[in-house]
C-alpha cells in the first residue's frame, strides 16, 4: 500500500488511500510526503508533516527534496536548518543521510551567490566532520562548487575521489563547461570513453553545452550524432536545446531555426528561449519577432519574454516598437519580476 502512495500518480486517490489506513505509521506518512512532493502539493505535505507523531530522516528529507523540486529552495534550506536543531537530531535519533545532503546542496545553488556559497560550505564542513563521504555526496559537492564558479574546489574534490562513476565525471565536465574550461571538458569526455565508461544522456548535455560555449559547431554536431549511432541514446529536449544554443551562439540563427522546425517533437519554451537569446545577442530583429510570437503563445504571461523582445528592439534603436511592447505588458497586467536578495 505504501508503494502505491509513494508513486503519487493520482494525488486524490493517494490521499483517499492514506485516509483509509487504520493504523498510520511513519512509513505511510513518508509515502504520502513523497506523493505530495511529486505532485507539487507542498501545502498538504507540510500539513501531513506537522501531524506526524514521529519523524525519521526520510520524513525530513522528503520535505526538503519536495520543496527543492517545486522551486522553493529557500524553504528547503530553512527546513534543513530546522531539522539540524531539532531535538531528535541533537540526541542522535535522526541523522541526515546522503539524500538529505544532495537535496540541500542542490537547493543552495538556486540562492543568491553569497548566501549559497556560505551555506554550501557549511554543509560541506558538516559532511566532512560527521560523515564518510559517498560517491553521491562528493558528486553533489562537485556540482555545487561548479555552479558557484569555484572550479578549484570542484577539481580538488574530483581528483581526490578513489572511485569515479559516470555521474561523477558528468558533474566535473559540467563544472568545466560552466566556468570557461570548455576544451578541458571535452578532453574529460574523451577520458570517460577511454576508461570504458558508457556516456549517458547527462554526459551529452554537458559536452554539448561545452561545445556551445566554445562555438565548436562541427564537433558539437558530431557528438549529437554519436548519441544515437554510438551510444544508442535517444536525444531529448535538453539535447536539442543545446544544439540550438550551439548554433545560436555561433551566429547561425537561420540554421538554428531550421533545426527547430525539423525536430521530431514540438520545441518547448527552453529551446525557443535559447534561440530568442541568440537573436537578442546578434540583433536579429525579424527572426526574433518570429520566435517571440511562438514563445508568447506558449507563455503569454511570462514577463521575461516581453523584456527579451523589447531589448532586441532597443538594441536596434526601434524605440517605438520597444515602447509599444512595454505598453502591451502594462495593458495586460504583466509586470517585470524585480530582482531581489535572499537577505
């Protein structure tokens, strides 16, 4: 029964099944917390959590992970902090596990840089002091420091690893690609293959991103083709988005647009957004207009899309078009989201 609850595929059915359990235990509560996280109902999850007579590490971790996955990273961090000062943790009855640390470090990357780095380093220090670091925990640390731009820290952790799995290599390749080490990232990809490890879908997202940042169009396309021909992987939306970004950064905007039209499925907002950003970068007004229409159809209330198109107009000194677009935003009640600090 708890397995059915944890699947979370039909939220109302899971709740009904939960209510019919005669004697609730921590396992059934945890299954429901997991279902709430998967369905984005963290309000119900919090209510369930508050009612629990006893909570184990899986209860706390389910809440932290649920908030993180549903875009509430600040709340996830606060939940972790609340967990760490709880009496059960102080008495040693509950102890954070590797899933807890992975979720917390992932949450940190969505906060403002200074706060994120400070909290992430605190978590790292606690892990080193109190835990035997697993390959998952060290990989999470590599990914965290890579996203924070701390490439030296990420490299030190990676180099110190005794056993490196594919996902560990993926984290390091992504870290390099994010921080100006594109060619080094591609060299690491070759090392992965030389060691006989099988690249997976995430590996190709990382190396295609590296190609995009280095504007290595030909090599990027070879890698994209190698996904299906050599690794027998089916390209997903993320991979197509990387190729669009690759072409866009290189200024091959029409080729990027044609590539989108040949995709085996309809492009989502992230793929179109990559081309929109390229149009803004290269001042391609007409194509930017065309892509903007598609984006605004799929995301009519997304203020960022209006701002992007307005910036394209302003860059081309088409002030009347920029002003008209901003007026349209006001008329429809769409406001630019102001930037803010976690502090």
